[in-house]
C-alpha cells in the first residue's frame, strides 16, 4: 500500500498527502536540492504515524481547530517545494535562498512532531469531560488513542543493548511478570519502553494487546478509564478512588485471556498502591513494564538504565547538532568533544544543547563552550533545569531531611565515589542523625534514582560497619545538588572549586556571604591560594577538603573555625600526600571527627599537638609505616578523648604501632583490608574500654595476642576473611563480655580453644559452612544460647576497580 494513503481522510491528512507527493516528485527533478529534500522526506516519514493517531483522536473528540495551523503549514510547504522545482541550476542566489527555506521548513516540521505528541495527550483530558452517566458505551470498533504505543523518536542511540536485556527479562515463560525500568529523569526510560513495544518479537507475541499508559500524577480511576477506553470496553465514569479497582480487575481478566503487555510509564512513588493492584490482578500471560524514577523494591528486581557511554553520547549530540546527511567536519572534533563532556553525557542536555547549535557558525559553538565552562549547564538551559528540579518534587513535603542529604552530596567532587562513612560523620555531627537513619535516607535517594548506594560485599550483617558502603551520583544530578545549595536563602553550604590562584567568579564579585556557611567544601588542584587564609567562616561545622597533589597545606582560615566539628581531607592523587599546618587543628575545641584519605600519617605524627575534643579518627588508604613509633608525641595527651579509630586499606601497615594502645579510652578499633598486617601488639590488652575489635580482610594476620583475654568489655570480634589465622588465644574464654563473633572464611582455623565454653554471654556466631563444623561438640550441647548463622560467601577484593 502507498504510505501516503495511510493518513488521508481529513484536511490534515489531505494536506500531508499533497506535501508528501510534492517532495517525492521534486527529489527526481530538483537535483540541486537533493540532500535537503531527502532530509525533508525523512521527517515526513516520521510524522506519518503521529498524524494517523491524531486522525483517530479527531473522530472521538473534534480537533479541527487545533489542527488548522498544522494544515496551513503543510500547504505552505507544498508551495515551497513546487517553487524549488522552477529554480534554474545556474541561479546560485535563488539556490541559496531556497536551501535556507527548505531547512527552515524541516526544522518547523520537527517542532510540529513534538507539538502533535502533546496534542495527543491533551485529547485525553478533553475525552474525560465528555463522559457522562454511570457508564459510557463506546463503539467496539473505535479504539481510543490515550493508551496507544507512542511513535518512536526521530533519534535513538545507545539503547540497543538495554532493549536486548528487556527482551530476555520479559519474553518467554518463567521470566519476570512485572519489571521496573528505573533511572533518573531524562535518561531515556520512556524511549526504551517505546522501543520495546515496537520490537517485532514483542509485537509478534502480544499482537494488538499492548497498552501504554502514562501514569504521572493521575489518580487511579483516570488510568482505569483510559485502559478501558483503549480496549474498546465500557468506560466507567468514576469520580473517586472507591470502585476503580473492580473495573481494573475486569479489564485485566478480559484482556489477560491472551498474552497482554502493559507499560505503565512515569509512575510516581505515590502510585505504589496502583502497582499493587496491577500485580494482584495480573493473569499468567500478562507482563507489566513500569518506568519510573523510583525503584519500588517490593516488586523484586529492577532494571537500572545506565547513562550513555562516550561513543553513544557523541552520536546523540551529533544527530541533534547536525542535519541528516550533512558533515560535521566544519566544527573541530575537540570542540564537539568538549561540549559532550560539559553535558555530562546526559541525554536530555546533549539534545538540548545540540539543537541550540544546529546550523550555527563556529563562533557560536565557541561561545557556548565558554558559557558552559564558566558556569553550569543548568544555568545555560532553563528547560533542562526545570525538568531536573521536578525530580525533587516528592522530597518537598515531609522529606526535607532526605532532600538535604541529596544537596549535601554536592560537597564531593564529580566523577568520584563518595564513602558513606564520610557522610555519616558529617550528618551525625551536623544534623545529629543516627547512622541507621542516614543509611535509610540514602536508600530513599537510591529508590528515586537521585543517587546510588553501593554495598561492595552485599553483606547485610553490618553491625554499624559501613566501610564497604559507597555512594555514586551522576554528574548532572551533582550539578542539581549544587544548584539547590546555591538557591538556599540561608546560604548554609559553601562549595568552592578552583585551580591554583584562580578564585571563583562569585568570590571576586562578593556575591556569597560566607559567614552563614555551616558546611564548606574546597576542591583544588592542590595549590592552596593564600587568599583563602582570610576567609571568614565563623559558623562552619563541616569542612571537606579535596585535592590532588603530593603536598597540601591546610588553609590558615581553619584556625578561626571555632565551631568546626568534622574535617574530611581527601587526596585524589595517586600517591599519598604530606599534610602541612596540621597543628592548626589544636585550636579547635569542638572538632570531634577527622577523616583522612591518601595522606601520609608520619608527616603529621612528628608534630606535637593536642586535640582534646577529638572522638573519632578514620584513615583510608593512608601510609602509616612507622608513624608514632619514632615520634616524641604522647598519643594519649594528643587525643585524650578518642573513642574510635578506623584504619582501612592502609597497605603498608605490617604491625599495629604499640603506641596506639595507649589510647585507653578507645571503644571501637577497626583495622580492615590491611592485607600486610601480620601481628597485633601485646599491648592491645591495655584497651580496657574496647567494645568492638574489627579485623575484617586482614588476610596476613596469623594470630591474636594472648593479652586479648583482658578485653572484658569487648562484645564484638570481627574476623571476616582473616584467611591465615591458625588459632585463637587459649584463654579467649576470659572475655566475659563477648556476645558476637564473625569468622567467615577463616580457612586455616582448625579448632577452637576449650575455654570457648566459658563465653557465657556469647549469643551469635557468623560463619561459613567450613567454620560451622568447629562449633560442633562439645560446644553445641553446652552453649545452648548461641545462634550459629551460616552466610553465603561473598568475597570481592577488587571492588575498587568495579565501581
């Protein structure tokens, strides 16, 4: 059948047919416009299915007035194409003139495609106003358009692999019956769902029994009405939420007799009860694909849609920035690559910026790079900003704490994983939030695709240990975090990103009042500007310092931060950094927590200092070596109130410095992932107040010192993945307070001391199948109050390379 005949039957269809025929004729005669007419022909091809749907809508609710402008545009286009056929080949001036007009018509038709899609949505609302009485009988042969599968977008890139994944998960017997396709707004969820519906394998299985319902903020009864209308069933005139689910069950029962595919698009978190009903009423042959920014974990596994890879991002940008069949060689590759980088590979931004640069001279491109480099892409594209801000809508009421957590993620650099332990330190002192509540807030952000909480080992038995928890955030969402921070009228957060002595624009123009800042983040290339030394931050409670250099000097302004409670220092360079001016911290009476990453501890342990208020020190990937062993520093005098010490991934730690055992007020000592640690000092028995000793993944550790028996207050001993421990101290039974032991993958441990029978307070043992055998007789019959829990091995040493 001639493709044109598919859309005739109304004024719009007739006008479309005339323009389409004129373009086909002109392509064979007006050779000088061959390329541009080809582009126009491709655009008209894309318009065909949309116009066909609009004509179906027009039969149900008249849209002639709305379509009048579209019809006129088609008629003007036909006249233009006819004029092109009359242009002489030697008339270069007219050729140039009409080339521009054809390009303008093509752009106009692209805009028309978007407008027509909106018209289809508007038609749904008009239909509802026409429904009267208790039930409106619809002609069975008249199928509504509100739940019809939308046409494919003109440009699709980077979704072939996800489409294959969806087919594997939803087609065939024994696969998921309901699947949540989830990602942040603007990542292509709706496009992928549309591709799935158009896929030949999907259409072959479900045939005409495919429904595509956009949920958004609609109440349940509107969704039920739309489904019934599209199916040609009776349309219930429901005005409240009392009876819609009875009609939903009727719809699912009738349509579910044959293979049924339901796509529920843009489902908000408030619509979870609606998904419950779909899940309850679905028939065995029914598949439900949900697209949402929210995870809906109760429905099982989700399919997270990742952001575009570099090649796909460039492809999408070029398809938006250049007309089809035209070369991009006029714009240097490095300029294109820089814009893609500044767009953060985010589909919505790539298309928006690409569209704005189409047919523009190179100077406009260069100016755009300058604008994006100096500020945020969100400042350059107001529509993109408005769209992303809508992602935070359901955090406005009753979830202010979760929204603040999202904004605080902007304190950390882009393209970096964020250690959860750093966030917990920050929120514990700044917000007074308990750790488990902060973790719950991060899960809320994960469920809404505003961030991603990654648990490295998948071990659920954390006991307050979050060293294997990390947060990943898309760069575009980080920009949104920073934007929301800047919009705060109280100006509680100050985020500085600079290189060398180049200060931010707002600093030079004095547009930010630093005196109100309670959370401060300074990210640099390592060259600390002397101009920061006079920065006035009297209310700062959290200071996050990010740099990448082998030498870093703490800004002198730190000395004046009398309210500072948390200091987080992170070196993103390859080698450990020497830290200078550490003695400034001695003047801070309220400083309670310090976290250092990739810092040389000997560089700060040689200087005498006293941090009376300090309660917690965390060292991550630091070089410890002989720190404190050759130092004159009296460690108890330096840290008289320290109650928690965490040492993680410090690979040069062979033996724990005995001096650290002078910290007699310690309650938690965590030494994890230190793979060269072979021994603990005998002096560890002096830590009378110690309650938690964690030695997780210290794979070279061979034994525990006998003096550990003196730790009468110790209630948790964690030896997860201590492969080389051969035996436990014979007098371990004297540890009268011990309530829990973790000993998964202690492969060389072949027996338990008899004194284990004296551990009267022991209530739980976490082990694997091999170590469970050690707890047989005589322990099993005598220690009747113990719960021995066998866990699945989940050892992942190379997780840092996988994130």
